[in-house]
């Protein structure tokens, strides 16, 4: 349960103001069909995070416990710093092929936008840290949905009322605490 809750919380906070959340707003404004957009985000996230989770578990199997602890702890600290850098949607990230339909365009755009993204890298690190792959993938997926469904449904209203700087600072603090606890080998807390 810990893996699920930590994964959900980290990704939900990490996704706030992220380029994929901006992509969700863009898709909602462009297509104005929230259901296929939300379903597309879900499918893309499950596929992307399952692959990232598998990679994290595989990496954990390759490293000994000491090396793994240092890599994960350093990774969490790097994520803390990265969280302080706000994302902007790349100009070429806008979906250009509406022939795929709303659902297909969303799946493709989200899957590609999530490649190498903070939340994907966090999923790799979380899966390396926790042995319950299903809990990590379910948690990171729920975190993505918790951040992106309101973005699709409320779009600009949310962005105007929530301080992304504060959200990023809180997420950075959580990643920093996880990194320090991992480096100190405080396993029961993370």
C-alpha cells in the first residue's frame, strides 16, 4: 500500500504544471471532447508507466542493494531539483494528425510527451525502490489521472487559481525528503 500511495502522491504533485498537463489543456481546447481525451490519457499512461516500471524493476535486479540505494537516492534528489524547473509545452508537441481521431491522437501525443518526462523517470525510480510493480504503476497512473482529468475538464480555470510555483516547490521538497531518507537507508519511511 505504501508503494501505491507514495507513487500516487509524487506523480500527482509532479504532474502539476508539467508539459503533459499543458498538453491535456491543449487537447481539451482543440477537440472539446473530454471522454476520449481522458481515456486516451489513461491508455497512454498505463502503457508508458508499465514500461517504465518494468525498466525500474529490471535495473533494481541488476544492482546490488547498496548501489541501488545510492542511485535511487541520487535520482530522487535530482528529481527535487528538476521539479523546480517549470515545464513549457514544446511548440512541436501539438498533435498534428487529427486523422487518428481524438482518442488516437491523445494516446499518441501523451505517450510520446511522457517519454523522458519527470513522471516517467519518477516511475522508473519508484519501481526500482518498491518491489510491488503493480502498485507503483497503478499509483503513478492514478497520480497522472488526478492531475490531468481536472486539466481536461476545467482547463484554464485551474491554471489561473493554482500557484504552479508552490506545487512544484512542495513536490521538490517531497522528492528531496525521499532522496535523503533513501541515502540514509531509512527503508520503513519510504
